[in-house]
């Protein structure tokens, strides 16, 4: 009798152990699928930037031919957006190489932390160094040097600054979308 109870308990223990193992596999699979969805949010920021770079490279030569900007400003702008595209590629490359279904979670967390740090460093240090001088030059070129007759340069400057602030808001939205997605992945890994 005791042997039957012991054998029955052993079978129940084996069944419970298998159920827990299956539950862990399902939880791990769901975690990795969620992380993959967050990676798609990060990649959408990269795609938006590449589209913006393509538009700038196509649009600025047209603006040069209208006489709105000088050739030096055009070349500097195209080089700046190409530099930004290369930096974006560099920061996104480790994230793109991740395989959430195969890579261990510590590697994923480390890559996401590095990505987040680089994105924030770019926002707080590199962006102001690029945007402030370029914006001042753009105001000079657009509003003061090449303004049409009879227009007030300050009105043109205010219009340019308004457009820049709208662009800044859009850029900040995508920046924080990528950084928050990376932080969400890190938080999900830490909760495991």
C-alpha cells in the first residue's frame, strides 16, 4: 500500500515537473516574442531617419537651384545628414544582429543598454553640436542672405525656427520611442 502511494506521488511529481518545464518554455517564448516586437519599434525609428535622409538628399539640391541656399550650405547639409545616417547605422547594427529567439538574455540586455546609452549621448552631446551651428547658418542663408525683396528677415527666421521646432518634436518622439523600447526590453529581462 505504501509503495503504491509512493509510486503515485512519484508519478504526480513527474507530471508536475513536466508541466512546470512546459510553462517555463512558454514564458520564455512569450518573453522573446515581446522583445522581438519591441525591436520592431526600435527599427521603425531607423527607417524614419533613413527616409528623412533620402528626402534631404533629394530636396536640398532642388533648393540650391532655386537660389535659396549656397552650394557650401548644400554640401555641408548633405554631409551632415550622411554622417547622421552612418551614426544611426552604427548604433543600430548590434541590435539588428540580435536574434531574440536564440541569444542569451544577458547579451540582449547588454546590447540594449549600450544602444540606449549611445542614443542618449547622441541626443545630449552630438545633436546640439551639429544642430545649433547648422541652424544659425540656415537662418543666415534663408532669411538674411537670400530673402526675397520686401520680406522681413525676422519673419523668415521665425518661420524657419517654427519648422525646426516641429522637426525637433518629431525627432524627440522617435528618439524616446527607441530608448523606451530598449528600456522595456531591459526591464522584461530583469523581471525574469
